[in-house]
C-alpha cells in the first residue's frame, strides 16, 4: 500500500544524508519503523542479516568458517 506524507524539505534532506551512510532509503526506514510500531518481528531484517553474515566467519580477523575446526570445538563441549 502506498501512503503520502507531508514533510518539510530540510528534514527530508537531512534524513536522506544520514540514511545514505547506512545504505537505506527514506522509504525503507519509514517502512521498517512502521513495522516496528505494528509489532512485527521484522523477519526481513533478520533474513537480510543472516544472508549477509552466513558463511563469512570472522572476515575482520582473516578467518573463515572451517568445518573441521568447528567439529573440534564441538568435541570439547561438556557432554551431559
């Protein structure tokens, strides 16, 4: 559904500048805010985060997921 908002030019300009740093549009930010107000769990955001981070390991440390290392860590866990 489309809605029309009235907002002054300077506010919109400042919002666009700030959101540009996050890679979001004003439309996307308002949509996410309304979803939050409505109580949605924001599944899209969770999926986006998962897709961005899955399979990447710790790129800032130069480390990627390694199946053998993960298995070794699992063997160290206390068993109940």
